[in-house]
């Protein structure tokens, strides 16, 4: 059983798989918690919309599919990583703003962790092929 599980998760792009799982996790947390964001008050409803979490889930699925694909097209990888970086930067900014406004350390920590994941994305981008050869 463990051998089958390892085979499913073993690809030529383990960093993309890891990032995909992070995006799925963030998305599911945002979908399951309808009152996560509370500041700024005028944007709280939009930030708490399940669509925001759904975008993270979709990006996670797309990253995982790309990692599992045999074609591994460079243009798709580049676009996926740029969109992922934008989502993570936005999420980290929202988390840190919420943390500083509310004084809740768990939100500051979540923002910091998302900045670390964003740095991971930049490392993947810098190590990725630039052209199909």
C-alpha cells in the first residue's frame, strides 16, 4: 500500500507537488471558514467568499496536474507559478494586515508562513526551465 502511495506522489517535479498541497490546504481553510477575514470591514465579505478559497484549490489542482503530466510545458508552468505567487502575496498581505490590526499573533504567523511559501515559489521559478527544448 505504501509503495502505491509513493508511486502516486513521485514525479520529476516534487517542489510543484509540495506547492500544490500548500495551495489546496490554504484554499480548503478559506472555504471552510466564512469569517476568517474581518478587516478592512468593506472588503471582509469579498475576502471571505468561497470563490477566493476555490481559486486556491483550483491552482493547487492545476499545479498537481502539471507536475504529473509528461509534457511539462514551460509556458504553462510559468503562468501557473506567476498566478500562484500573486495569490500568495495577496494572501500574505491580508494575513499580516489582519494580524497587525487585531494584534492576533496567529494571523501574523500565518502571514509569515505564506511569505515563506512565496519565497519557495520564487526559488521554483528561478530553477525552472525558461524555454521548451
